[in-house]
C-alpha cells in the first residue's frame, strides 16, 4: 500500500473526527431525550405518590374514626 501524503493523512483524520463527532451528537441527542423522558416519569411518580399518601391518610383517619365509634359502642352496652 502506498504511503499517504500529509494532506491525505489530514483528510483521513478529519473524516475519522467527523464520524466520531456525528456519533457523539447522536449519543447526546439520545441521552437528552432519555433524560427528558425520565424526568417526566419522575414527575408522574411524584404526583402519584402524593395522591397515594393523601388517600392513605384519608383511609387512616376513617379507620381511626370507626375504631373510636366501635369503642364508644362497647362502653354503652
């Protein structure tokens, strides 16, 4: 194989750099989209957790009230 001239070497280096940069940009775009998706999922899970905590508190209060009424009924009989 004939030896490359400095200009050919430079062009080959530039082609490799261009390919690496293109791959890096694709990876960057993929990661940015994945990050956006994960942040949306996190926000959704945080909202769902808050909703479940509120429901849990409501149920706990209702159960405590029922237990209180049952204890009151025991004392009246």
